């Protein structure tokens, strides 16, 4: 995980990669070398598996790509997709 630490001397924020059980091992400030304290970041990181990303892309394609002959003909008039590319 990446944790954020604020310097007690200059107020700058330093990021450090730590294991969860080491999150309170505060690194020195990257700017002045001062003492830091862990802060709670407003940003959140999500880890999404590649399989889930692909499944979402497949479902989104169903909503966007032409599904029947009328839609395919409409798309073909604009040269957006040909019959081989449609899912």
C-alpha cells in the first residue's frame, strides 16, 4: 500500500510504500528530512482484476455496438463499423 505522511517541520506530504503492519514506520520528509506522521489520504485506490475489466468491456459493447440489421445498416451509412467487426 502507499501511505501519506505529513512533515511536522515544513508541512509537506511524503508518500511511502509500506506493508500494512509497517504503515506507522514514518519515513523522513523528502523535502527537509524532518519527522513525519501518517495522515489519512482522501484518495482511494481500487484494484480491479483483468477478468472483471474484460467482462465490463463485453457488457458495455453490448450496449454500444449494433445488435440487429437495422442498427448495422445505420452504422454502415456512417462507415463506423462493418459486419465483421460487430459482436
